[in-house]
C-alpha cells in the first residue's frame, strides 16, 4: 500500500513524501526507523487499509463531562514539547504522557489523539477534536507548528506562557484570601450565635418571665427559623449557588455580568487592563509563531471581552483596506488607550511589533496587580466596618439585655 506522509526530522525540518507499507502502522514504523517524527499519514486514493495496532483505541469512549484545568494543560503541553524536542516521535511521546499521567482525563486525551494520528489525522485536527479542553490559541499554534515544522519549540514556548498566566491567576486568588477569611469568619460567627447563644438567652428570658427588647426579639425569631428549618435553608442556599454557577455558563448571562462590571469604577479598570493584557500577549505570541496580523487578531478575539470582539472585527477590515495597525486602533480610543497605540506605532516602524506587544502585556499585568491592591485597600476597611457593625448589633441585642436583666434582679 502507498501512504503519503508529512513528518519532521531531528532538526525540526518538515518533510513530505510517500512510502510503501503493509498498513498505516507499518508506515509509521518505517518513518520512525528513518529518524522521522510522523505528523500526518494519508492512504493513497482508491486503496483500503487493513487494521493496525491502534484499532483498539477507535472504540474508546471519550468523556466530555470533565475539563482540564490550567495546570493540567501546562503539564501536557510542556511534556509533549520536551519529548518532541529530544527527538522522540509524537506517538511515543503521547504514550509516555498517558503512562505518566495521574488524571484519567489526561490519559484519555493522550490515547485518543494517538488513535487519531494512527488513522492519518494531523495533530492539529486531533487536538481540535478536544477544543472544549484546550483554548483556541493552542489549537492554532499547533496548526502553525505543523506547517512550519517547528512544533516542539512552539509547544515549549506556549507552555511557558501558560505558566506565566497560571502564576498570575494564583496571585489574583491569593490577594482575595484575606477578604474571603473575613467573610467566612463573619458567617461562622452568625451561625454560632443563632445556633447556641440566642436559644440559651431566650430560655433565660422565658424562665425569668422577662420581656426582651424588640431588637433582641428579632434575633430570637432568626434563631428559631434557623434551628427549625436548617436543612431547608442549606438546601435552598445550595440550589441558589448551583443556579448562579450554571447561569454563568450561559453566554447571555456572562455578557450581562460583563456589562455590569464595566460600569463599576475600579472593576472597570481591571476589566479593561485584563482585556488589553490578553490582547497584547496573545497577538504577540501568535505573530511570533508565524501568524499574519489578521490571523492573530482573529484568534485573539475568541478569548477577549465581548466589548473588544466587535472592535477587533472593525480593525481587521481597516487592515484589509491598507490602514496601519496603530491607525486602526485609534478608531477605538475608548478601548485602546493612547500609550498602547503609541507603542504599537513605534513597533510597526521599527519592525519590533512582537517585542513591544510583549512589553505592553507585562505592563498591563502589573497594572492589574496594582488595581487589585487598590481594590483590596477599599474592600478591607469596608469589610472590617461591616464586621464591627455586626458585632455591635450582636452586643446591643444579646449582651446588653443580659446586663439589664441581671441588674433588675
């Protein structure tokens, strides 16, 4: 049988040709023996292929119910880039990843991609079948890597970018730990008061046949409701949280939430800086991988805030008309600030567009951290004030009546 193939040699050079083999697996083995890494194998027209060793994977059931987190993606992409860079063929590399993986979903993805490669699909097409697990940037970078013959370097470079994003996300989450602790402590204190303190105080008033103050009665009623309907309250709260979580998976709800956040002073700035960071970083990375500016913008728009997607479409039209990138950005001053446009204009003139975009992505990352710190300096005293008010209400509603009661005896 005759097979057409695309493969990489040990230097990463893309080689295309044909080979005679008994079946697809035999063709793959022939290429590996020649020191080539198979990327795509197609059976010549008018021929039928016999089954190979990968046929057992074709019946594998693929689960789409779970998702890879960012850390899983980093490990998968970095390991694959490392084994390919060392000269190992992509099929063996996927085997190594599957064997070393702890998460069942990673094993499933690796084996499924290996199965698809064995059937002659390109790596980019096999990855695309898992587009609900990997973002559009990675899928397009893989396609560019196949075309340029530089797949290992692109995988390693992208894994480093993902690692930076992962570190950035961890910084954001770490900054929210203190407010989260305050809110949790306040909730726990209220539950303890309603479950333990209020009932005992109520028994004391009843035993002494004393009339509690009005605001203390409110706490007694709240305590009775909590103790009598604890299970129902917990279930209702759980359903509300689940409903909110499921709602945010709907595009329409996310659009509404984004619109609301866009009108809040500090959060507005954070949203804008986050969008500009993604815009700069993604465009730079795709341009560096060999994408045209228009193609890079198309992919970048897929992960951008909805407000920017329409603007990017308009910018692409301007580029088609021969207008420069910086000039096209000037048409949207509300979304792209002057500093970004000026730096991009300089990068266009000097031929250093990728470099200046990377610099701007770092600049906006620092701006986001600064905005977050500013937000926390506002939130923390507000939360402390709320805690103080709640503690004051508890003291006036529960402790003061005790002193009055003891003093009247």
